[in-house]
């Protein structure tokens, strides 16, 4: 494995935001007297705004239009993520510090809107590690399309195949692999199915384990 840069997803990988978002959606369902269907909700993980709407409405269109559902959902979500530091996931700081010590440039490729992503990273006090943020609002095609990872690599001026990509979601993994990156997956809410496992990328339980592997590889080199 040879790499010159590292590109991270954000929600569910760097920050423990996915549970906050799901809880807000569940509360919105209660408020609007809708059923909360977890399997339907989990289809949004790793998607941009357009993909989220399509995934949600594939189930909820029979009950309600998207606009009022999204408003109730975001009314519960935004006050939290715009004003409170979301916990950083295990291994994040140590891995970012190690990459920094190796002079490996680091960026974020997230489906979240750029401004909100910047706020989340700032409140969590990890924004200074990243050279830039590429967001879902900046691309035509969201994950699992490779466009966002290709954009992040271009901004780092590093060939995509020389980038490590870190993801939690299967949509994100498909996106990074399609961009020809070297992929580590640390699952969060969604466990990879056999089809994803068969892709052959690294799947690890935490970024702590990923860091141990990278250190061992560095020593071997």
C-alpha cells in the first residue's frame, strides 16, 4: 500500500452524528404520527440531500410529502449539531495526529452541506487537521458515485489511486472504490452485507485498529 493523502468521510466516521440524526428523525415521526421504520431510514446513510430525499420518500411518500417531514426532522437535528460538539469517534485524534506527523495531507469528503460540515468539525475541535472539505452540495452525483472523492483528491493535488479513503457507510465505500482509492471501512449504524464484504477492501472495527495497521506497515516499509 502506497499513499500520499488521506480523505475522510465525516458523519459516523469522524463524528458520532448518525445516532443524533436518526433520533431526530424518529422524534419527527412521533410528532407527525408516522411509523418509524429503521430499515427505511438506514438507506439514507452516506447519501447527499437528493439521495436522502429519494430514499426517505421511497417509503414515506404513502404518508406525507417530504417538505413537512424534513422540516420536523431538521427542527430537531440542527439545533443540536449547530450548537453542540458531537463526540469524536474512537481513534480519530490519534490517527489524525499520526498522519500529520507523517506529513500526509488530509481532507474531508462528506455528503453533508459544506457550511454545516465546517460547523460540526469546528465544534468538535478537529477542523484544523483538514486542508479542505468537499461536500455533497458541490457535486452533481452523490455517493455511491465517485465524484466527491475525485473532487477531494483533485483539491489535494494527489492522484486518486494514491489516496487512502476512510468510510463507515457502504455507499461511501462504493464511492471511494469507484474513485480507485485504497479504502478502509469502519462500520457505524449499517453492517456491511456480503456483497460489500466481497469487494475486498479493509473492514475494521475502529480507527484505532486502522492506525495500528498503518504503523505496522510503515515499520515494515
